[in-house]
C-alpha cells in the first residue's frame, strides 16, 4: 500500500511526477488491481470501470477486423476488453512494470504490448480506432506537447477512423500534468483535423475526492458513487465531471 503522505507529495508535485515512468512503476509494485493505474479505493475503481464500459459499449458495437491502438495502456484492462470485442489491439505505455502486469494478464499475442512514448508515434494510417484513458493529460505538460500528440494520433488513423479519449481535463486545482480548460483541449484536436462530437462528463469530482484515496467499505463507496452520479444526471452532465469523454472522427 502506498503511504498517504507519499501520495500527497506526488499530488503536490504532479506536473513533474505523473509524466514520469518511475511514478507508475512504483504504483505497480505497491498496489493491486485497478489501483495500479487508478485510485487507492478499488471498490470505486470497479464502479468507474463498469461505467466506462457502459459508455463505450454502444460506441464500439463490433470491432471485428479493426486495428486498435490503446495509447497509455497501463495494465491493459481496456486493451483486453477491446481485443475481446474482435479487434487486433496494440497497447503502448512508457512504464515497464504496468506492461509486465498487462502481459501476465493477457493470453496469446492479442493484445500485443510495447514500451514507448506517445510523443514518438510512428507510422501512418495504420489504425481504425485510437483509444486513450487518463494517459494524455498525464503525459502532456503543455499545449505544444498536446498538439504533438494530437498530430500523431491524426496521422496514425485511417480516413474515417475514430478517436475515443477519456481524460481528466481541467484548468482548476483538479488538473493532473496538463492544465487546460475543456474548450481549449477540444480545439487542439479540431485544429489537428478531427471532427469532435459533443463531450460527455463522468465521475462527480466532489464525491471522488471523498472516496478515492482510501479503501473504504464497498457499501459506503457504492452509496457515495451513486449519490454523485445522481447529481451529475440532474445537471444533465453539464457540470461536475472529473473525466471528459471526447469522441472524434478523422474525416
């Protein structure tokens, strides 16, 4: 279990910590389950993971014959889900230890995993779908770095290919490495050549702050999660989301 004081120090210095492989390697060695790439409370992680799958399900009805890139794949939880839906999946991450977990939890050569940086993407028109969850806003520290990633994603997608980003985009104290408002974030991808769809919000952040940092009882975690989700629904997903779902198409 990671020390709470270490977690607070990492959070305070996040713009110089979250974008380093050592941080994620340390988490992979100290934590179990989804906590390796998410929060300390795995009951909350399970609820968040299921919510994301419910969001993705109608967007990815059939991936048979599709080539998919999972950008910042971590332990491969989404890579495996995408492969199980018929895709040929490549998972890329810059941290060694999470990739070791991904390989140990995967069967065969699909997904296949490789260590690399999202700032050094090579190739052109290789993928039908590029997916990223909480990786771009961790890796990018500036608008210039985000533009480089957006350009790389655009280049790697085939015409008509799709991009699905699930990222904690914030310009407030909630930001991770990247400090940027949502409008500016979407504009970077629009300027890179994407046609972006309306953004959806997930995970009521005030409740996330209460629930995320300790392994609380399952019943208490579920109660808080559903209460926060109800507030989000009342606001019609206009306010309170920690993560933003940005779906786009390369015309």
